[in-house]
């Protein structure tokens, strides 16, 4: 019968095993990613969100040492894609390209959306965008004040406006416009920016508030639609010749902007989040990325630590929830 191992030997063996497990865990974290990473865009291809993803994915892949594959999934104001990311393993292989629309507002506006803002962790903001009023080419207005005046005259047949879905920021903004001015508008929700732009170009919808994009600018230059005002507090450096809505009389002190960031489920391992954060930060310093974002009228986000990203996300969540409460947004 074999003699039992001395206690000291057992303790040493346990220590070796524990150390081995720690080394293995560290090695796994250091090796992330060991396969391609999916970057989930919550809208169809062709819109500004998709453009950001396709500017970022190749250089981000170089920083990570693995291919970053862009995946598009529109629907439910972007929440369909958000829910798909949350349903996947929280291992860093599904990154969500989100904004307040999908992770803050959609749970407040759509009863079918079961996710919570707190289900996500913002790894790093990526870009800030300029939002604009855009109209069909033959709508008889050339400024935001003229648009509001026409809406007042059209009470018996309200002007139609498109958005990327009920509860999207674009929807909330135009609900706020109605509350401030007393005009009545008819809402037409879409699954994404690209199909909405197509219908504005085709004259099927009167106008929208949307993120300005290179595609929109090209369509405006071709005379297929009109861009009549921007929503920032001041004119963007990227659109110096376009007046802000607040420069007119109808919407004084009226300003909005929107950001996009890369997010992961909150239970994603810290080492993976740290690796992603570092790679995103380096990608946002790439001169080619900066110039390509600027060509899309997007300003690259300023560098943030993980703690700063968390604070920013918390502050923005409180801000947009306050807007939803102000206009009495109810889940539908």
C-alpha cells in the first residue's frame, strides 16, 4: 500500500497548480484575440454608422492582430443588433458600435426591447457627429424657420418626417420641436439611415433630422435633396457655411449632437476590455482614420481612460433619460 504524500509535498503541489492556473489565465488574456472579431453595426450598410465601422475595422484589426469583420443588422431602432451582442458570449469577440439611440433610448421607447443600458460597458467613444435638417428637393423651404412656418400652414395635412425608429434620438428631437413650436408632424419610422435617405431623395418623405454624411452631401450637391440647418450649439468646423437651427427665430437655444462608441457586455473580462481599449485608442491616433472620419463629417473622439469612458457613459445616460422624460416618451 503506497504511503500518503507528506503535507508539505501536497501544499507545494497545490501551490504549483494554482500558479499554473494563474499563468494559463494570464496567457489566455494576453493572447486575445485568437480569432476574428465581429464589429456589430446596428443599421444597414450605406449609412454613417456603417461608414465609421468600415473606416475603423482594418486599422483596429492591425492593432489587435486579428481581422475585424463588420456585421450589419438593422431593426428596432438598433436594439436588435444590441440584443444579438448581449446574447453572444461576453468574451470580446462581439463588439457593439453603439450610440444613445440603441442602448439608452430604445429601452425607454420600445416595450419589446428587454436590454438595459447598464448591460453594456463603453470601452471608448469613437466619434462625434453633426446632425442636420434634411428635406426633399422640392419642399418649398430653405431654412429651419421656413420649415417650421410651412408645418404651421400644413396642420390639416401634416408634413412627414422620417427617423431610424420610434424612440431614436432623431424621433425625440422632432417630438421636442413639436412641443416647443406647437406644430404637428407625422412620424415615419425606418430601419436605418440609408433607406430613409433614399426615400427623402425620392420624395416619399418630407424631411428628417439625421447625422450628416458624405453620402448626404453628395445627394445634396446633385440636387436630390436639401440640407437646411445643423443642430449643434455652434457651426461645426466641418460645415462652416451651414447655419445652426438656433441662429433662426423658431428654435432658439436648440442644440443636439450625437456620439458613437465601441461597447461590450458588462461581464466581459477586464483584461480583454483593457486590450480592446488600448487598440481603439491607438486606432484613433491613426492620421488616415482621422482624415477619413473628417471626410464623413465625423470628429474623432478625444482620448479617454476606461474610468473616464465609464463616467462619460453614465453622464450621457442621465442626460438622454432626462430628455425622454421631458417629452413624456412612453414604451410602445
